C-alpha cells in the first residue's frame, strides 16, 4: 500500500462532523495573544519549544577574577554591566568609570571607594571586556501547557523550563503562569471580534533562567525569576474569507519580590499586529510585535517579526516559526535583567509548538 501524503493525513485529523470550529479558529499566533475561539475541544495538552543563540559571559573567567580580587569583585561586576569597553582606555580607571552616564550616585560612590589606581587599569579593562564580549551559547525552552476551553473563558496553565547548551546542558525552572481569556464575536461572513484577559506569572523560577528572558524579551516575564507579573491585554480581530487580521496590546507590570533586583518595578507595553492566511490545510502567520518601556524598561524598546506555518484542528495543533529582531537596544540596556548570563539578546529564535486536544 502506498503511503498517504502528509497533507492528506492532516485532512483526516480535521473533524468532518460533530462540533465545527468557530470564528478565528485559523488565527492562532506564536507571540502575541490570539483571539478566543471555539476549536471544538474542551481540553488541550501541549508543548512549546524554542531555541536561540545568546552571547553569554564565560563564568569561568569571572570565577577566576573573584578568586584573584575578592574585595573588588562585587563592585566591579556590578559596574561592568553598565559600561562599554570602547569607552575605557588604559589610564585613570576610576575617573573613567565615574564618568559613565548610566551609573547611579551609589555606584559612583562604590567606585570611589575601590582600592584601584593606574596600575590596575588593565584589570578594569579585562573585567569589562569579559562582560561585553561574551561567548555564544545555545539557549532553549520547553514550556508544557494545559488549555481548558469553556464557553465564557479559556484558561491556559504554563510551566516554563529554561535550557542551556554551552560546555554542558543545564536546566532551570521558569515562572509558572496562568492566562485567563474572554471573547466575543460579531457578524457572519465577515466577522469582528473582541477578546480580553490577563496573564499572571508567579516568581517560581531560578536565577539562571534569566538568560532565557534575554533570548526572547517578549517572553521575559516567564523567566525573570525575581518578578511577579500581571499583564492585562486586549485583542481586536477581523475575519475575512481566507484572511484573519488581529491587533493586540498588553500592559505588563512586573514587581520585584525576591533576590533584590535592580528595579523594584518594571512596566512596559507589548503591542502587535498579525495576518493569518488560510492555505486550506495550513495557515501562514506573519506577526509584528513591539515593546515600549514605561518605567525602568529601556531594554524593552524593541520590534521583532515572526513568520511561520500552523496546522490547527480540534485534535491537533502544530506550528513552526522563526523570529527576527527589527529594532533592538544595545547590550548595556540589559544589565539589570541578566544577573546570571550577561550579554545581548539573540539575533533569531526558532519556535515549535504542538498540542493535542479532546
């Protein structure tokens, strides 16, 4: 017997009778929240997997610096995060560090108290270069989730797990989250829609998970372990024949509750627009997602594009996408959010998501 083509197998997974999918069923997105829709199932269980290269400081070099200079380590490590190596030369390190505009009065006072002089200039340059020229490591996430679909509300529970593949593979717990979503649809043929809800992320993560927040700032609330986050959001949708258009806005309020983060509060807006083209069996998804800082969130001024393909039915949901930055802040902007792995966000992310439902 000849094997059936893959797209025919997918067609058999689409329910041919029973509960038909509702409006916006072809509008599931990768990054921004999607319109609430009726997929013809009550429960879904799945996993989202992402992978991205992130430039990370070599911890062995920092450990050696701490061993050789234990009294100066904490202060220099804090200061080095906020400066650029090209701003420093080989003389009068104190004066040069104190002239860095990003530093707070408290940090400048700590520099003044450091027992360093011109003979230690190379030491200062070495620390800054370690921080600003990190090596590349592969970060990945595994995010199992459970979806419950009620008539009035959808609930999604997510357990993020961060992974690192440098010299060895390590794992770290992220922040457990819940998404509560409501929605309304209007019209037939051409359908309009409104959805709204809130995401809450509990500070259950470990320190090392912060590096995943750098890999994808859109999901940083899942991995910055110091913060509890509440994020109310609003989604507008328009479904045309073969085409779905969505726009969303989230207000993210992060509150530091553990491990003394640099900022007690971080607030920013996440906004996005998406177009989904129905290709019968598959759906082509194109998203533009942006971040705009409100309070203590300079790092969050960014814009990224995400393009991928999805297959969605009541039984099976599969998606594969690539994400690329369009606008991204400089490395020094991320210092307050990278207490474990210093460096810059990745130049691209690959996302794979899948779930099965009943």
